C-alpha cells in the first residue's frame, strides 16, 4: 500500500515560489481589533475595518449572510463582497461575522520565501502564569467516565476538551504571535479575527471543514492523531503506527461516514477515498481524508450551507450528536465559545472556505485562553487522551513562549 503524506489538507503539488513578501506583507500588516486575517493553503486575505456586522436574529444564518452581502453590494458597488469571521460551537450563540471595508489579497503564505524567516519570541516563559482547566487528573476522570458509558452502549464517541488560561503582566503581542503561528505551519489555516469588543480569536488550524468553488466542494475531516517526535526514526514510527491503529482508524471512519452522509444530499457526485492518508503539522500527525463532490444545484447551495450541514462533525463533537453535546456540557467546566466552531469567509456568489476552529486561543487584555480536545471512543485511555491534548497545546504554547 502506498501512503501519501500531505503538508496540508488540500495541498497535492509543490507550489511555485511567488515574489518574496507578496503574502508575508499582509501578515506583517495585520493589526488587532480592526483587521481580520485568514490565510489558507491557496491564498491570504487581510480585511481592514468593518462595513457591516452580521446581526444576531432568529432568521436562518445563511439568509442573514445573503442579505448582508446583497446590502454591501448595493452600498459599495463591489460585485463580490466578502463576509469574514467566526461562528461559535453553539449555533444559538451570537456570530462574529462582518463585511470589511477593504480586502487585500495575496497568494498563499507557503509560497512566499520570506515565511521561512523566524520571528523571535518576545518576553520569557516565566512571564506567563498557566492554569489548567480542568486539571489533568479531573480531565482523565471525565474520559474514563465517558469510556464506561460508551462500553455500556450509551453512545459511540465524544470529543472532550480542556483549556489553559495564561495570564501575563502585560497584553500579549498578537501580531508577533500570529506571525509565529503562521511560520510554524505555513501550509495550514492561520487566522485572527475579533469575536467581541476587546477579544480576538487567533490560531492555526490544520482542518478544512468545507470549501466551495462554483459547483465543486472539498471537505477534509481529520480524526485520529499522534504527537510528532523530534527524532526522525521515532517520528516515522509514530506515523506508521497511526495508519494501522484500529482505535484511530475506527474514530476516523465514523467522522468520514458522517461527512459523506451530510454532503451527499447536495451532490450530483461525491468521491470518498477508501483509506485515510496522513497530514502533518509541526506538533501532530493526523489521519486525513479529502472528500470531493460536484453540487447538484450550485446556484442555491453556498459554502455556508454546506458548513452548516456538517457542523458539528463527530471530529469535534461526537456521535450521536445530541448525546455527545449533552456529555460535553456535563463534562467540560467551561463554555467552548468559538473553539470547535468555524472560521472563514464567503463571497456573494457562495464561494468560500470554512475551517474547523482548533489549535486556537481567545485573547482578551492580558489573558489568553487556549483550547485542545481529544476524540474519546470505547478503546480510549485517560492517559493517552490527556497526553494528546497536551501535545496539541504545544502549537500555541510555542508561539507565546510558554510551557506546561
């Protein structure tokens, strides 16, 4: 069997280099509060200012977005205005989407040679006070309780998360943090968007929820993970073991089946590979399946329609969904907020990219709130899932100069 390893969810060829600075200039120009940056393996968007925000009403989300974009088109004359931002894990919670005043575009960060230049970490690890919520022992107890309920046949999978609360004497340098995140995984999805006054969602996710371009859709569910190793031989061993792990392959298959079931009603054709491949980030290996399809009616099916049909996938919630949501509410002593929601953009034609909001933090004042979760199935162990969340925290901890 031939195994394919991709640097990102949708990268399949080696990109040609672009002019140095074409994409990193946008990364360097990002300013918190007023700007929104979303970088994907295909392009980089930096949005300045706010023309209009999406209202929080009882109307369907997709209808509100359509009306907002139509109004922006009438006001500005722009044929394809964009809405950008984040949607929370709880669909009933307020969105953080807006039409910007101006959008600058560039090729992907991974194609810019200057992305290889390091950004020094400002400050010292001792500047941060770190509080784990819940404590590892309590999190392990929650995993064990969920495993017992699954073995009793109550449900099949749940994703349980924990947070790190980081406090510093001063507000963190968010632009520098964003540049370090982007340089750590330039082939992924890097983002920084305001979610409330004085609050910024910042992160670097490896997982594409769904993208739409005309009649074509792409989804890239990730489920089943293993931490990377600095030792090359051990790193390869871990990747090979992940590809053969019955527990992780089962977890991944459940997610892929759910994605196919959710997307099939929209598609004339849909292609789902039989076996997963591997995606690597700086910190983790992930089992990955790239699902592609052709829409039956692209005129009435937007990227956000597709994202709404998928959210939440078993990769961030569990299955059955309703039961998993209840277990999450019972087990997690915090509100997820934007974590495991979606972040991205959509234009007036319905094209767009929506990314699963993981490997992220919310910044507010001198505090950072980091998130990490693990998929718990009947074969899970509390020790392994606790270790997995610790490995996932490393993406962000390395960007801020902190450690557990």
